[in-house]
């Protein structure tokens, strides 16, 4: 915790050497604890250390080299770690072999027989997952369970540094009545009372992941050690890298036919009537099938990741955002105090946000129109230089408007005052996607419209303009990725070292990590996914006109995966691990762009293909509408056929529920619920019973009689619905049965 007369950084340490990331100050320097004893420290610092002591956390604090900040390093004792994980029902993975051995023995003292799960039929596996593979359950400190959890190689504890960070964060922010410190970290940072809250890098763990990351060939994005990356940074960031790696692989797949058709079109000529039209139509169909398969396969892939990482059903009760403002009232549900903000107050702000966003979109479209006019004038006069300049201006304008609207959208969404982080992220994501879709694609769509209105000299000219625009966009995006992954972290680190006085005196480990680049787990994550979604849009929407586009996208994503991974490992502070089951709304955005690609592909084939040049414009438009409708239907059919859950995943999840019930919850076997003495003679005491009751010799008589009564009820007239229960239902007491 870093306090600049406020707080600074909270540091998390590592099980094997909790303070190995920190250098101690000289003996003559006064420590923060000594300042606390003398009453020199701030109220915020005293509150912090008092609550941490009560919660059982261990800490160490000291002044920065400039004596203007306080660093507080925090670690959690092993006993408290286990206790808190148990209290949180923290989900941990079972060791496959130990769990199988425990199930084979059963729990006779708890009424549970040895558990044998079916795994094959006639030598054929019933599932691609073994019965005890990827099984997760809540952590429990009972002696018979604690030995079943999977431990990292060479460790005796199942908890990795990622787990420790999550649990420490929960203790710091959890309610005091449940043993937490009740410190709203995000709110304190927004109030400038904390300068930062960050986990410390684990030098050994980071170097191992970095070494494996560098050893992967850049052209094999599918081989990066994502599981090791996830064990260090958490599921949320690992899922993002899985997504962009997945896109890079599918771009590479589409690159093969894309390059082939690009060469073929160059050979036969874009203006070579039937041949060019047929080639373009075939490739457009390939793009449609590719986009649908990519969307479906990603759904399956992320479901597999959720199973492997224990993220299925990942949910948590969301607390109000620290920035959420309102009036404290008694909850209308349970009466406890809560912050309330009326919906009508938000509506006014939503209307204002919509108007401001519309104004920015209008200015963006005005800029794009001006660039297109400049380009078209040059095209009419045969000036190719103008086309090149226009493409460059368009690419620059896309990045500038994107950067400006990112800032505006964040502030607008903040003023809308959404209660939870999920609501905030969803609304911000929707704003950014709508704007970026227009900003990134409108100028390219106008190229297609120009072809339909015959303002382009030839289809070849329109295609060349489209290819040139896409090439410029991807080259700038690639340059931006390289700059952001290399120079930005380096320059930021050097500047921060200078600000913190690191050039004149050696900095401690936490001070060194504080000068690294900060990653906003919410906003920066949205921007990263938005960039990946935009790239997919370029490929799916326009590669039918420019088949070389998948090659640009594959190269860009391959470089991005490598540089982004190294950036997080070397240039960024260690982010706070977060769980994630899926990529949220971006999954729907990918599917939407895939369906919209049916429209643009139809426009490219009908409006840019030479065979239709001599056709009346009205007929061309009819053909466009019909072909677009057919393409959309084909996409929807493919998605309908390929949609659905993986049966093997469903089977494994049911196994997990069953195993957790038996091993952790100790739910006894069904045949142990009621024990009957088969030799006992039935005894009935009917003297004091109601004579209207019937008694039966066996269960079959009970069933037969109940069927007769049910049949009579079905035949009863509607006006007899008020008759008594004694005639409507057969009530069988325990003695009767």
C-alpha cells in the first residue's frame, strides 16, 4: 500500500519466501510502524493496519526512498489461508488419482459404498474425459479431504500465488462481521487515498512462464502455455489470450484459400467477367461457412476451458460499485441498509448520453465523408496519390476518433450511475461496439456503395481502394501493437523511475513494480476485446472483396499474442487475478458480425463483380437482396445445426455434482436411506383407526386403488370441484403402507 500522505500499495507475497520481492531499508531510517507508534501516521494508515491485525493478516511497512509514500506488504498465514478458503467455499481442483483412490474405498462410516463410475461400453469410452478428470469442489479443511486437492509440482499446499492473492483481496474487502477488513480498495483509489493496490510478481513463477512464452514460434499461437499463464494471472486474462490465439489460428486457416483466390483473381483479372465473378462467389461462400464455424467452435472451446479451469457456473454476489451514488435506505427486500438510486434519475442521463454519442457519430461520419470525397475526386482525375493519402487519413481518423470516444463513453457511462460492475461493463461495451463498428467499417462500406452507384470507374478500382484501405488499417494496427508492447512500457517505466527518485537511489522491490505500467482490469480488457472484435469484422465483412485480408489479420494477431504476453510478464504490474466463464457480450458481437457478413458478401459479389456490370441497377439490387437473404438463412441453418452443448462436458459436470455430493457433502447412498427388516411380520393396530381408512396387504393394492381414485377424479363433472378432500385424494399413512 502506497500512501502519499495517503496510501500507496498493497503487496502480496509468496508462500516460499513472502518478502523476497522487497529490500529492507537502512537501520537508521524510521519505519512506518515507528511513525505509527509516535502518532505521526495518517488516520487512513492507522485504520488499515488495525483492521489487518484484527483479521489476522501479517504486514510490513516502510517509507519510500523519497519519504513521501508508505508501502505496506501483506501476506496471509497458512492457517488463516486454509480457514478463509473453507469459509468462502473456495473452488479447488481435486487430484485425479487421489480422488479415484478415495472413491474406490468409499466412506462406509458415512453410509457411502465404494464409488465406481462407468467409463466405457464394450471397450469404447463413454466420454473423452476420465471420471475424475477436471473435478472441482469447495475447499474443506477436514483431514480426509485436504489431502485430495491437487498441489503444484514440488509443493505440499494446493494454493498457488494466484489463489493467495484472490483470498487476500477477499479478506481486505470483505465485511468485518465475517472476518474481513471491510476496506473498499477501488473506492479508496478513486478518492486518491490509496495510490495503488497490486500483487507482487513472483520472480520464479514469472521467469518460468516468460521462458516458455519466448520458446514458442510466433507462427504457432496455439502452442503458447496458456494454462501456466492462467495459473499466474488468473482465468480472465488467460481467456483473452485464448481468444486472440483462437482468432489467429482461424485467420491462418482462411489465409490458405484467401491467398489462393487472391492470386487467381490477379491472374485472370478482376475485370475478366464470368471467371472473376465465379471466383469471388466461391470465396464469399467459404467466408460465410468459416465465420459460422468460428463462432460455433469458439462456444465449444470456451465451454471446455470453463470445465478445465473450474469456471462453470462462475458467479458471485456483486457488491455495489465504489462509484455508485445514491441515498441510503432500508432495503425493500430484507430491510438492511442499502444505497438506492431511482431509475428516473438514470433515464435523463441515458438520454443525454445518447445525444452526445450521436453527435460524436455524426462528426465521425462527417470526417469519413470528407475523406471519401477527397479520394473520389482524385479517382475521377486519375490521381492515385489522393487515394493513398485518403487511406492513410482514414486509418489515422479511425484511431483518433476511437481514442476520443473511449474517453467520452467511459465518462458518460460513469454518469449513468450503474449499480454493479457487470451492468457498468455491459453498457460501456455496447456503446463502444456500436461506435467502433460504425467508425471502423463505414468508410469501407461506402466503397461498396460507391460501386453500386457507379461512382468508381471500374470494379477493379473499387477493389483496389478497399484493399489499400484494409492494408493501411492493419499496418497501422500492427505498428500500434508493437509500439504499445515495447516502447510504451519502457518509456513509462523510465519516466516513473525518474519521478520516484529511482535514478539517485536504489528502489525496493515494491517501488520497482510500482513504476511499471498499470493495467485496468475492466477498461483495458474491454479495449482489448474490442480490437479483436473489430479485426474479426474486417475479415468477415470485407475479405470477399479483398481475399488477402486474412493474411494481414493472421500476421497482426500472431504478433499481438506474442508481444502482449511478454508485455504482461515484463512491462506491466501483476494484475489482480479474476475469474471468467466466457467473453461476455463479445461472443454475441462476433456472431452478429458473422451474420452481417452475409450482407456485405452478397453486395461484393453482386455489385463488384464484372458479370453484373451490364445488368440494370434495379435488377442488381433485387439480386443483392435475394442473395443476402439466402446467405443469412444458410448461416442460421449452420448455427442451428452446430449449436448445443457438448455431451461430454455435460456428463463431466454431472459427474462433478455427484462426486462433490459424495466426497464433500457426504450424501449417503439411496439404498441406505431406509433400512427394512425383510423377516419382520407386518403388524397393524386397527382398533382405534378411522373405520373409513382402508388397509392393504401389499403395495400393488395401494397403487391399484390410487389409480381408481384418480380415474374417478378425471371423470368428475366440473361443478363437483368443491367436494371434500376425503373423496378427491387417497391419503396413505405410514402404518397403512
